[in-house]
C-alpha cells in the first residue's frame, strides 16, 4: 500500500494493516473482532467471522467477486458489503491470451526442456492464433476486452450471452450462438461468467465432449464454473488438447491434484487480475468505498437490502 493510501485510511480513524494472510481462521477472527470496518481480499468471510465482530458495520472487499462472503449473515447483522465491480478488465483479458499462446506454442514445455539441456526445435511445433475461432462465454467488460484482442489476431469470435441481440452482435463484431455450437466450433473456449447456481459446473463432461479434440479451454473466471474431475478426465483421454487454468474448484490447488503432472495444462495461482495497474485501481476503489460509507453514501453495495432497513 502506498503512503498516500495509508494516509487516506488514517484520516478516517484508527488503522491496523496486516501484510500477511492469516495462518488460520481463528487468527482472521482475532484480527477483525474489534473492527467497525474491514478491507479484505481473497479471504472468505463466513457467518462465524461476522458474528465474532459485534462492532462490524462494513466489509469492503478488495476484489470483484463476493461468493466467498456469507451475504445472508452480513445482511442479517446489517453489515454492508461493498466490492470493486469494475477493475482488471485489461489484465484478465490479456492473461487469457498469455495462457492461450503458452499452450498453443508449447512455451512452457520448451522452457522446461531448455533448462534441462534439450535444445531441439522439432519437439515444439505449435499452432497460431491467427484466423482461429474463439468462443467467449459471457460478454461483460472482460469478455468484451477479450473479443477486442481476439479481433486483433484476426480471429473469428463466437459468443454465448444471457441477452443476445443483433445490434449487440453487430457492435461487437461477433456471432451469438448456443452453447453447443460454440463448444463444437471453437478452437479456444474462454470463460467469463460469474459463479452463480446457474453457472456452477456449466462446463462438465457433456460440454467437454462437445469440444474439438484440438481445442483448449481457458478459465480465468471461477474454478467451480468447470467440473474439475470431468476436465481432468477429458485431458487424460485427449478429448481436448489442453487447458489454461488460473482458478480451481479448491484453492490453493491440492498438491495431489492430477493437473500438476499433466504437460497439456498451464496452471497459475489465481493471478489473471494481478498487474500493477489493476492493483492500484482495486486499492483506490476499496478505500473510496470506505470513505463514502463514512460519509453516509455507501457505494458498490452487493447486499443493498441492508440500506433499506
């Protein structure tokens, strides 16, 4: 955190900054038990934590997603939960292509072999992005950025969205199709949907079987959007060519996961959002959420029913 941001928070009241993730849930509860406001990112806030902090009035999430917060418990306690709804669009979209190019051009394999002394180009025949078909599930802000970058590679773009219409398709320069068509025709399938009861495991054994055996799956959304067991099976049986995964059903990824020994996957620890630019933007907004709450004008509230109470 920059000195400027620290001063903004100190101007609001007594400040305690923790630089490390808590080692246990009990330690997390100990940290927040006397707080009125907490800024927390990438750490779950469950009902127990909320009930253990009787003075708590605001949880300002240093992130967009709020599926790891017990909103029902927060609302019952009249604790406002705010998030950062609009950041890291460019960072995540760019990362989609970092994973895609890595897989298609076998960069991760070439790097590992070269470090072992193997210098032989014949092992790394890959595929280019130019003129391939990319299927984009979701046309929110990140999905739109992915589409823009894909068009720079002269890619054909298919998309599935909850509210397709001809005007939107024309404006984006894409074709809206149903999910089965997208899966069967795409060389790359990339996921950009929130985790909801409707999207959980939306990509399972049936959907993976619809994909080309030469296709790759990219997930920078939420791990539970994909049935991980089904994906592992599809990768083992070469029903698809590969996967680039930044998110997982369980995080951290268990060390006994079969994904860790597969050479047709690229794995990263939930870092698609992680650029200096996006970090600064996220910090700015999460602090602004606190400032606006103290002024009595709470913003970016994800449980608005609290405000009506």
